[in-house]
C-alpha cells in the first residue's frame, strides 16, 4: 500500500462574476481535488457561493482542452510558435506600422496578464489598439465615472448595501447575476428593514423580492433619474453645502431635467408610481443605487450613469456608510483590467492618453521606446477595421468575440480576412478558434496565479492549485516571451506573477502624491512570500499605510483638475434604433442564473444545465397569441442585422412588446441561436459600448418537418458542421452522457439517412461506424444505435414529433440496452425541471412537499429538501410555488 495522502487547503477566488467570492480548495498532496467550498474568511462572500461557484469542482476537467500550440491543426513547440508569431509581427510593423496591430483581451485575464498585455502593446509595440470584452459590459460606467469624478472610481463598499435604508437596483437581475450580494442584501432587510426598489422592464427573481418594482420601458432610465433630480430640487432636498463646496454644473444639469409628465410619457410608468419612488428617495437619507448591465449596455449608457451619479452628488449621498452610487461588474476582473489600462482609451494605473504628463510619466517608468500617443480602436471599431483591411495582426486572449460581439456576421468576416489571428485560450471548441491561424494553450482557473479586483475595489489572490495541463502556460508568460523576442528582454524579465504585481504597484505610486485615485504603493516591497500570502484588501493601499477598506468623496477630493465633481446634463435621449412595422418588438438580452458567459465552463456541468437546458426567447402571452406561437415552438428572431433561431418561452413575466434572450448560447452549443446574429453594432458615442438591451426585431413561428435526438456516452465532436441552413440544434451534458437535439427546417423535406449524422457526432467518417438501425420511411422515422465493445455508445432518433423526449432521462441508465431503445420500449416519464441547482431539487419534489402539507414556508422546504439553503438564488421560485399553492386552495 502507498503512503496515505494528506489534505491540503488552498485559498483562491471564484472565476465567475465581479462579486469576487473567496473559495477554499481542499485537495490532497497527490493533486486530486476533494472539495470546493466558500471561504468564510473572505470579506466578499463570508463563506457563501452561488450555484455556479458551488459546482466549480465539477468543471475542473473540461473537454476539448488545448494542450499544445497549434498552427492550423498542426502541433508546434512553444519556441517554434513564438518565433513564427514574432516574425509575422515584425513584418507587419515594418510594412504597415503599429496601427496595423491589435490585441483583444478579457475580464477573465488576471491583472498580471492584463498588465503585460498593455505594456507590450501600448508601450513597446506602440499600438493603442488594445481593447477587451469589458468594453461590452463596463465601458459606460468608466466613461460616466471619469466625466463626473475625473477618475474611474467606485466610491463605496459592499457593506454599504447592508448599511443603507434604501437600495435601488437598476438594470440588474441581482438575484441571478450577483446572488451572493443579493443574499447579503436580503439579510440586511430582514435585520434592519432595508427597502428594495427594482427598476426593470421584466419580472425577475429580483423583482419578486422588491418592495417597489418599476417596470419602466427599456432605455428610459435617463428620464427617470433626470426627473428625480428635478424632484429633489423642487422638494428643497438639494444638499447645498455639498454642491457649493465640492461640485460644478448643478444648474446646467437641472436645466434639462424633465418634469413628471415627461417622465411618465418616456417611461410608461404612472405618475403615482414615479412619485412614490421619488418620495422614497428624497425621504430616505441612506441610499445606495446599484447599477449593472441594463444601464451600461446601451447606446446612451454613459449618460444614464451620469444621471445616477447626479442624484447622489446633488444630495451629498456619496462616500459615507450606506450611501452612494455602486457599479457591479459582470466579469471577475473587469475592475483589474481597468486598473492597468485594459481599454483602448486608457493608460495604465488610471492614467490617460489626454494628459501629456501622464503619457510622459508612463513612458519614463516603462522605458517605453514607442508609447502610443492617442487612444486606439474600441471593440466594435476594431473589428470594423479588420474588415476594412487596416488591422493585419490580431491577438485574442481568453475570449470568444464571435459569440459576444454585436453583428456576428461582420465579426466572422473580420477574422476570416485578417492575415494573422492568434488565439490564446484553454479550449479549442469555440467559434473564434475556427478562424485562428495560431492557437496557444492557456492555463485556466486552478492553474493560473495572480490577482483579481472585484466590484468594491477589493484585490484578491487567485492561486494555482493544479499544474497546467500539457504545455498550457500563463498568458503573461506568452506575451512576455514575445516582448523578449522583439529585443526588450530587460523590460519583460518576469519569472513569476509576483514580479509583475510589484511593478504594477510601483507604477501606481510613481509620481502620484495623491493626484490619482489608484495607488498600490504600499505593496511595492512585497516579497514573494508576502505576495503568496496576500489577504484580500481594497485599494488604495498607500506607502506607509496599512491596507484597509476606505470610501471616496464624502468630503470631496475628486480627481478633476479643480478637484470638484461635475454634474453632467442628461437630456432624454432616443435609442440608437426604434421599432417599426417590420420589426415591432424590442429584444433585450441578459444572463440566466446557472450559466456563465459563453458556457465554456458551466455548460459542461449537467447540474447547471438542468435548470434552463435549451436556448429560448421569452414572449408575453399576448404577443405570442398574436403571432400564433406556443410554448416550445421553434421561432426565428429577425432584425435589420440578421436572424437567430430559438425556442419560445411564453411567460407573463415578460412585458408585452418586448422579448428576452439569454446571451450565453453560441455556435459551440447551438446552431444559429447566438444573439450576436441580430444585434446591430450601435454604440454609446462616448464609451464605445454596444447597445445590447434594445434591438428592434420580428418573431415568427417555424414548422420543423422532423426532430431528432442524439444520445452519446462521450462529449460530441465540435459542432461547427451543424451551423448550416436547414438545421437548428443544441447540445447539453446529461448524467451519464450527452444529448444533441435537432430540428429540421422546411428546406430539409425528407428524413435523411441518420448514419452520417451519427458518425459526425462521434468524430469519424460514416464507414468507421456501423449502427444498428430501424427505419420506417412511411411514418417518417429513423432510429440508429452504435454499440462498441458491448456498451451502447450512441443513439440517434429522427421522427416527426416530440414523443421521443422520454429518451433523455432513459439514457441516464448505464445498463440501457440498444434493442430497447430502437424498439421504443422501456419509456419513463420526462424529468421535472431542476429548480435548485446546488442540491438538484426538481420542481416536482418541491410541489409534492407543498401539496402534502409538509412544507408551508421557504424554511420548511429547505429543511426537507435543502433547496434554497446554499446560494439562495432559487428562493424566489420557491416562494412562487408557495403562492401558487395558496391561490389554488382559495380558488
């Protein structure tokens, strides 16, 4: 017998949203992970994790991992790949100059990765075309902060949510998108009576907990907050002392603030609803306004941010406990990227291209030979420049822009014609990977070491607890290797992430003297051991001071030239496009509870996929009836830009005139269902952030001629071949295998031979697989099963209707017999939808304990089934079941 393994505890940070939850990893010294749990000592989550974080242990092994450099499909050594990439880069610089080079990063990068990326691009190659997918989620907040505060500063802390008497949630389904913070807020309400107001066109799990829900029209937040500014002034509630001492522009902002009738006309809310909200804000001294993607992802997002900041500046409710505007980020390190200049219009350490002093300061600190002198191309413009042939060399890191950018067809054209596209990623089954000339294997969560910054400016360590798979490397390492090969060995002589962090901290304090908000000069002398043990802290951390949790602006001290905040005029603004007879509905996009971005990690977990397993578009029953659409119908969503296919979800939680589609589904998970296909590239003129919340569309029902299910023991081959006219498909993991569902559109007017389809899913030519088949052409049915070494490996069923849904739970039986499936025997009832992903509790089990009388409260359901006792994000659904049961009894 071998020596017993010893349990090892490692603290790290969750790789998902901007809450920045601490995670404890329990593994043994042999490397096997035993458990993943919340870190009770981390200030952000205090031991809680959401459904996604709780499932992290199940996503450590990802299919389609990229484990070695590839040129096309040919393996290369790292040396060979880096040498050829450097040669191509040098040729582009010689022939076209640095403006022909671009980098596109991600909020998934660690701060150390981001720092080296920006130093290489902006300082040593000389291109400011260094942008990030954070442009798609946080750029409008950055622009609004800089306009009002002079710097991209989040004034408050998470504890302000718990100390406020009123919390306003704007454009955020916080219960699903930031569930750990939402549970902190609900606990505060229970202990101290905090009021919650939610501004959202839809009914969501967040609005279900609101004391006041204002279902305003999409894009009308500017009018609502502009009217609030006027109402504050009319009520005599302006903080004249704060305005006089610390701000400019109040009179100008008030001059364009709308009156109550104008606000009602713009928002679709009644004057009574609006007045109730205004009165609550004016009469409650301690207010926090939390805003997220519903504000940012707009063609006038930066103006909306300014409107929110205005009301807090006008009342002096900023920088004190329980008061302030609060932006919550979508990605785990969107804030860290902003700190190091991750956007094309930024320099590192919150310095700015517009300042000659800042440019000179960064140039001298880096010893940069050709620092970029002006802002570069923002994401949407960058991909247009690719189409125009202006960009010849593009390096993409840790993101899948073909799944996330608007106008996906243009983005695809852009990559197809770029002479050199490099992709650094952990997996190769992405749409973007299909267009990359070089694929570089990147270390992923659990293998990477560095820091991230959450939404309250708290910097936490993300520590490695596993060795990188194969030849995977940290992103900073690959970038630094290019810097060295370009002749800048001294500037990129990093041996470890701690080296980069110390330099990052030194730049933040370089010639600062309190002029810049971002200051980590207290961390300049950290040893490697100190860095390894670094506890979470909020910046600033100034030299000679201990790190702490501080707020900004209670006593002014803004970062504008005169140190005064600016109230910015926010006239009501029309959206970039409007509905018409051709496109009468408005498409809104967003997240769902158990998925993350393009599902590159969460999509592989059967528990997380069980909640909402198919790509849907939600319609109000009135609109659905008008269009002849029923629940589960295959529909086409069309805009002036393109079309996507989805399955209809008919729900009265969706307002009439608007439809909603989740952002997560993409070409690796479904055919034709990515929302980027229909979204136009309209952007905020100041921030460059795309409009993702307001797209005029039409929705029409399709009549598929037949449907199919493929059930596979192993993950299917990458599904690019299904992204073809004539098919809609989606895939998901099951307990014991995988499912691929197919819908044949009217252009495919016959039931095909299923053998080639089955072979394609299994990853080989048809002659390599000989399935057992049962065909019934007269009834339009084909069934095939492939058995390997006595095990049923795959089944494909083609037929006219949904009666084959029973096969999904049936296939979870590891002993299922091929003849049973082919004969259609042994059917079982379809599985009930999962409500609680943390403990896999289905709707049927919840309804049963309620109907039996065993559970008459959320607490009782939790005691019996555990549902709602972990992350709490399913609690609104549990309350919905209880309300429905009460209504049924009354009826």
